[in-house]
C-alpha cells in the first residue's frame, strides 16, 4: 500500500485508490496532528500556576481596596464628622482605592512571561532548537521523562559495517584489523558468493540512498543502506552501474521488476528481478531475526563459480544467533540479515503464507519465505561523544531517559549501557559468576510491552493503565518498538497517577526507584510520519530537522536542527531558566506590591489619602514592571539549574524561600517608608502632607541664628518691590512651628475655613491682607516626593537581590553575563533622577512630584537607603538560612 501524501520521485504506474481522507492511514495521522480536537486543553505547568496566582492576587487586591475605601469613608464622615466637602473627599477616596488595587495587581506579569518565552525561543534557535510553540520552552523545563530514539539522536547516524557473517565465515569487528571489512570478505569468500552479496546490496536498496563522489564520504538517504552501499563498493561493485544494468532495477525497466518496500509491520525489504538465463530472483534484507525465520537454507562458502546451499538446521540457527547476532549486538551493532530466493518463473507476489506471519501478526508474503541465507551484517552507528554527558545531566536533574528503538534487544541494551541510560543500579549480580543480569522490565521488546499493557475486551486489544503502571517505573529500553508503542508510552505516562499510590511509591523507593510526586511531563522524539501522533500527544514533541518528515515536524513543538540528543538537554536547561526568570520577576514585583500596599493602606487610614499617588504608581508600573521584566526575563541559565529536580505542577509558584525573601525585604522597605511618612517631617523641618499651595513657598532660613531659625512661607513668589514694600522682599510669614504654616496655607486657600478643636483658626492670622489670596493652586509636596523617590530607589536595588531565589549570598554573581540587566538598571536610575532631582516646575504636577526638585542631599539619602537593601540582603539571608528556612528548601 502507498500512504496518502507519498511523493513519487521517478517512474510511472497505475494506482487503485482504496480510501481517502480520514479513512486513509495518512489521513488518520494528519487528523490526529492538525485537527482542532488534537489541541491540548491543558496549559503548560507555569501557565496554570500563574493563572491561579493571578486570581489569588486579584481577590486580595479587591478585598484590600474595598476595606480601605470603606475605612476612609467611616473615619472621615463618621469619626471626624467632616461632611462639608463630602463629594471631593469621596472622589479622592475612590481614586485612592483604585490606586491600591492598581498597586496590588502585577500588570507586567503577562509581558514578562511572553518576553521570557520569546527570549528563550530565540536563544534556543541559536543553539539548534527551532521552537514552534512558545509554551514548549517552559514545559520542557518541567520535563520528568524523555523518550528518545536511538538512531541519529543518541548516535551520529553515520552507519558503518564493522562485522559480517557471510556464507558460514565470521568476520568479527577487530580494532587490530587495518583492512576494511569488504576486503576481508573478498579474501575469504568465493566469487559466486561475493557476486550475489554485491548484487543484493546494490539492487535491494532504495534510489534515495546514495553516496557522494569517491572520497567525499557523503551519505544521502537511509544511513543503513548507505553503509551497505559502502560495503558493496569495497567488494568491487559500483551500485550505480549495477542498478542501471539490471533488468527490473534500472530506471528504464522498473516495471519489469517488483519492489516490496520496507515496513515496520514486516521489518524487511525485498526486490525481485528477472534473471538473465530465465527465472526470477528476489533479494531480501531486514532485521536479522526476521530474515533468519524466513530462511530454510544457508549459503556455503565454496571456491569456484558455483554456489552451494545447504539446509539451515536448528543447530546452525542457534549457533549463528549465539556467535554472530548476539556477539554483534553486544558490541552495540545493528544486525541486518541478507538472503535471496530463486524462482523458475515469475512468482505470485500477492500470495501469502499460511504458516509464517509478519512482525505484526499478519500473514507473510509467500515470495519472502523459503529464503537462502547469505549472511548477517553488523552495522555500527557510533554514539555521539556528547551524549553520555548529556544523559548524566538528565539524571542529575531528575529527568528519566528512556530509549525507544527499532533495534533488537541486545543492540539496544549495549547502546543504552554505553550512553548511560542503563546504569549499575539497573543490573543485578549474577550469582553464577557470569556478567551482571538486567533486572526485570528494565529492557523489553515491543511485542512483550504490547502484550503486557493491553488486554482483550470483546475481541479487541484495549489499553490497561494499571498494567502500564506496573511496568513503566522500571522501563529504560524499549527495543523492536513500533510507532504505536511510542503513542502508548506517551498516553500512559501522561495518564498515570501512580504518584498518588503512597504504598507502591514506598515499595519502589526501596528498589531504588523514586517516583516524581506529580503527573509525568513527557518529552518524545520522532522523525517519521507514523511518529506524529505520539509527538502530538507528548507534552513536548521533538522532531528531527534532518531526518524528520514534514508531518512529524508539523506535529512537534520543537525541531532539533542537528538531530542531537544533547540539544534536548539544552532545551530543558532553558526551559527551567524560563520558570526561574518568571519566579524572579514575581518575587521582585510582589515585593514592590507588598511595600506599596502597606504604605498606601496606612496612609488611607491615617490621612485618608495615599502617600503614593496614582500617577506615581503608573510611573512605577512603567519603569519597574516593563523594564524590570525585561531585565529579569533575559537572565541566562546556569548549570546549577540542572542539579535540582523538576518543579511539579501542584507546587505553588511562590516557594518558602521566595516568601521569606519578599516579606524580609518588604519589611525593610516598609519600615523606611513609614519612618519617612511619620517622623521625617519633624527631623527635616518640612510640612507634612500631600500638597502645598502654589504661591506659598516654604523656605528654611538657615542664615538666622540657631535659636531664631524658622521656616518662612512666602505668600507670592511673583511679587515685586513696591512702595509699600520697598526692600524688595515679598510678604511672608515665618514660624518655627510647622503646624502654624500648614494652617496658614489652608486659610490662604479658604479664609472662611474653620475646623473644630483647631488651635489655630483663620482669625488667628487676621485675614484682610490683600496678598493672602493669590489664586492658590494645589501642587505636590517635598515630603511625599522624598517618600516616592526613596521607594523607587530601594525597589531598584532590590532588583539586584531578586536575581537570586534560593538564598544565595552573592547577588552579583554572573551579572555581567546579562548586558540587558545593567543597561536597564542605569536607565531606570537615570529616569528616576530626572523625575526626582531635576526641577520640573509645573511638569512635576503631572507625576505628583515637588516642582523645585528634591536637591542633592535628599537624593544621597535615598541612595544610601537603597544601598541598605543590599546590606540587608546579607544579614537577612544568614538569619533565614540559620533559623527560618532549611537549606534544603532554599
């Protein structure tokens, strides 16, 4: 059968369409990949946590803002009984409540998440990981299991025939042998056997499989077939010439022959051609055990031109299995059987055997039975040198690696041992003194796997999750597998809730197997069209960029451009970095929010007004949320991220260590800001409050004697010298009592104002002076500008502390590796310097800062308090490590 979507590269022919659309094999695969129903309903682990966190923060913000609103209303209108200006006051209370709500909600979080994912996707692209789904970056960081192919992923996909068994003679791989395997076969094999072997290797291979020009060492097409073509060339056969001169194989005479392409159901390929002297010959190659089971004769090694075939006795089969197939497989070589059969006339290619079945249980084709064995080829695909180290990193990171391959069990086990998937703990000591034996279920074949995890219900094979849970904790190697086995593996691991079975988990832990305490997050590799459903079902699907089909690439989340397993580990590292980057931003942002809410709530109850104005919080959101998210989202990963286990789905986004960091730094900053709010006006001899009146300018007479020092309030800074005041000095009121000046400012604004129980009524000042009412306009105070600036500076320095989540002392470690961070840090400092220090005049009103600027002294004070955040980090971390959070939880 031809799968829908197949490409015809050469030749012509007729085809009967048996089914189309979703009824075809290709259609079913594409439906599983492209249909809307195939989309995953469940979000990534981090997305789910952030949604939960966002809801919690929103509910908290609504509760706090509502509490403050009603609290201010009750205090102002009920306790104080001040209803004279109830509408402006109520409006101000609502604005304050909205400000508190705006403070609580971390608006920059979605931006930080998207930015971090995009940044990681870009960096992964530079490291040969083409990310198709942004969320897969973060999901890979939570991966607990990687199910990997062998060929081309763990190995270099550079096949080489290293050993051979031809016509009864073994040519074992030996490093001491300098001659190529083809030369050794020529020296010990008859011309007749060499000829039929060379003909088979050239004819029974696909057109897509070819070699580059001599000396180029370039493989094109199937690597296994390319290795066989190299062997044919070393035997003295030019595959191009043989193909073009063979009837039924050349491009012009293809219709005179018959090809039976390789399939996973048959695990073999055959090509039948007419013989020159009459009759037909079919050449076969495939999995050694499959080809051996179809053979009834074996080619004997005789000198001369004639070929001699003898019956393939059971003893011979056993000998070949033990001395050849097992020997090759133990050296991590794939074993390929080659055989042929002659027919006196054109055979019936549609006839099937009544006794022999294919690997999937379907009847075998009659022409592929009663074969004559030529030999067994041992093909080595060398392990990529970086793979053992990458797998070691996976185990250190708490990620299980499982190999899923079509090779036979022994070859798969040998490769798994070499690359580190199978470790010492997976073997048991052989009491008989032989080599260690694999423990149960550590490595099994696909047939045994399918039998174990399925049960027959009404004549159909149905997946049994309980049976699957019995086997998957042990499984490390799945050999002779099919694409359906991959899909079963992905479904079973995703659906397993074995971690909830405490008794079973404890039993497995005694056997040295620790079950991850949450649902498995599965990464799956694949290259074929049949792998697409498994890639789609896995949490993260990896397709091969070089060997992968387009359907597989479409189904995958990430494409490995170099087909290298080590790149999967890079994806896991960057995925964890995404999670840590977002955690850093959450830690930073929530610290800002806790401090801001604390100050705003205290101000709301104490003065029925927030010291931090709504426009100031918008400024904080602009420079802190957006720019800080860029700084923290671009932090590069560190190797110690792969020294910790994956973060499970059910665990809160905010860890104990993060809580202690946030509360500890919020405590420091809140204490500083509340001190500035309540105590600093007396220390700094400045009026306390949110506003001053334009035209009433406070000025400290520092030139006066200490005992006579007072603060003067100039009534009209635009006043010029007149005859009434010839000295050129504007009318002013000076007093060492700030409260007198505050009351005077209110009286200038409203001379009729009269507050109960107020020591200084407006009549105290008189009220008839013409300069008392210079059309006053409210403007921001120096006091609250100092609070705002100090808050921003402390937050800026805490951004450095937020680079660390686990109680690290050196918060500057690796800071130079992120140029974005330093650039943004100084950019924010520059912006805040412009806002806080430079006189903005009327422009200061828009952001509620003192129009004449704070001055250098107050900026140095804010800088010192900001540096105190770094000092507090060192003190705080030591206290936390010793008394609060155990080191293991940091």
